C-alpha cells in the first residue's frame, strides 16, 4: 500500500485485491510474515544462529539502511529500470526475489562499498572498525570498534531517512516533473545526500567525536545539546528525528495521510509536511519520556541503563516501532476491512488497535523474546535493542507489500 502522493508512481496506480475474505487473506500474510521473520532472524541475526549479525548495533545498522534502500527503489526511483509490463505480469515470488537481490546489492555498494571501504579507509576513520583499530591507538578490540562504526552508520542513516521521507512523500514528482527515471531519482537522491550530510554533521558528528579520548575537539565540536539534554549522546537527536519519521508513517497507515494531505500546492505542501512531521515527532518523543518517568522515575546524569538520559532518548524509537509494526500489519493486511467506515471513525479504530496491540506486542517481546529469539533478558540490557528486530520485521513487511504485491493473501488486479 503506497504512501506516495505521485499519481504516476507504480505503487500509487496498482490495486491489490484479497484472494479470499479479508480476514483469511490477512491471516495468510501474517503467517507467511512470521515464518520469514523467524527464519531470517535465526539464520542471519541471532547470536546462536549462522551469521550472528545482531550485536545489537551491527544488526540495527544493517536493517535501517536496508529499509531505506527498499523505499528508495519503490518511492524514489519507481522500480527503475523495470518496465510496467514486468511489474504487471511477473510472478510475485519472482519480483520479490529480484527486488530483494537488488536491495542487497545496493546495500553492499552504497554502505559497505562507499561508506565502509572508501570513506572509512580514506576519509572518516570511525566508519570502518578496522581503521579504528589501526589508527585509534586506544586499545579497542574488534567488538567495540565494530559497535562504534555501526553506531556511526545508524547515525548517518537517520537524517537521510528523514529527508528522504520529506522528499518522497512531501514532494513526490513535483520537484523535477520534466525529468524521467532514473534522472529524477538521481537528482532527488543528490539533494537528499547534500541536506542529509549537513544534518548529520550538526546532529550526530559532535557525539561521535566526543566518544574518543581525548575528545576530537578540532574535528568535532563538543555536543551542543548537552546542556539541555543532560547527555552528550546523539541518541537525543536520533530520538526526535526518527520519531518524526515514525510519526509520518503513523499518519499514512492509521489516518490515510492526514494531516499531511491537507495541503496540496507546492512549495507549501513540502513546508507543511516537514514542519508537521517534526512537531509530531517531538510530541511522540516527549510523550514517551513522560511514560518512562512514570515507570522508572526521572533519569539522571550518569544513570545506568534505563536511568540514563541517552538510553531513554533512543528507546523512544524502539517503543514507537512496536506500535508502528502493528499499524503497518493492520493497514496492509487487514485495511480493506475498514474501507467502508467514515475516515474519522476508521482513523480512531486503527489508532486504538495499533496502540493497544503494540503495547501488548512490547510486553510479549520482552517476556518471550529471550527464548524465542535468543536475545538478552531485560528492557535495558546493554546487549539488547529491540529496534533492530522491529525494523527487520518492517523490512519484510515492505518486501511482502512493495515487491510481492501482498503475496500470498493478496494479488494484483489486472487492468
């Protein structure tokens, strides 16, 4: 189910119909999703699996960039270079395999190739954990340097994600209407990169520079937010900016794009989209901090685990993602069950269900995930970050919806 406002985009023009009654089609998709989730997790991420990629920051960095590349393929480049005939006629399993393979290839080129090998070895040390060990001379081992580099990659993804969402959903085809693909996608991606790098330098680089001893004050200014955020960690920036991204997807999956669809004319739509997303993100961010204060009392400087300001800031993203996963499942798998309801009623019901089931999902995760997924016990264990698992689930949801036309419960309606 596309969130793109561009009328010519493939996702905006396709129509998916359930193969069976909506409840059965949705349950079929849910079963397929659960099978994929456990298979992918235990093969690639679990610490008792084959590849052991969940460290947890390494796993987090993998899935967040993969999700962004999935969205770029579908929303920014409109599945270029594939023609409409392939998108219309190809088997959904074949399409899923092709586009997933392309996602992995692009990840290897963009993140591993450019960021890790080129920039990490020739430009910015902390994007490559081998460079950190070689030049750092601070006694770090492979595990700690890998986590530092993974955090840097996560941090880099956040402004890219925010600006991408603004451009893909707030502008669509309006910015370069005269350009065809791939020129339009390349032009928009270039602008996203320029703005994203500037935001990264302001909101994240100061923290990473302060992680080393002595602090790298000639390459990175001391974190300017420390005085009012009570931490030098850019988890503060991550919490607000990524909650802004989550807020946009809340609106599209629970409220049919409202309030973002209230403004149509450019450039006012883009300005409205950006401002409202930041306001919504800040409300989600602060609302969760109030809940954390209620559960654990107020955080304090130097506090450990859940009493730490930085931990609370970044885990606003984690807890918001529990609700987002349910919101996407509800909308993509079972959304047609709400279609005859008035918009306000539909939005209220979707919101209540997403929040209630999302909180239940969070409780179930922390109770049973140690045995089912092999993660550490406890909400605030230093080696546990549920956001990695949740974003992996969203990746698989997007693959199932965007790449496979909702297979197996849904199919593409032929025109």
